[in-house]
């Protein structure tokens, strides 16, 4: 039924279908660098930036990504300004 008359014949629109993900890793989009069709993050290993390719869910809220592979829980990453970081840079960790 179209009681409120919101749908018109021939009209188009966007539908946002939400889903629930449990026990997943969520990171801010600012923590990623996109190169062509690949997503990279910079892990912090012994105070040094190490680039790591990750796979993210195609679903996004525009602010965060759900990481499907490439990161494990507890690993430290550069969470903001990843585009300014290069592999091998010294990273100061703020606790």
C-alpha cells in the first residue's frame, strides 16, 4: 500500500537498509588511505608505522568502516591523518 502517496509511478529513490554486525572491528575512515580499489591502514609496531592492506565492508555510514580482514583486535593503528603518514615513520603513541 501507498497510503501517504510517497511513491509515484516511475519515480526513483535511495533505500538505506541497516544491518547488525557483532564482534567486528570498526575504524574511522580517517584511519585509512585508499589507493585505487585498495584500503590501507598504518599499524604502529614498536613505534614505527607499517602499512597494511585491509578489506572493508561495502556498507558504510560515511564515518567508519567495518574491517573484514587485515586487522586484529588490539592492534594499534594511526587513527587520524593516515594520508600524512609514510611507512617507516616514527610514531609517538599517546596513552
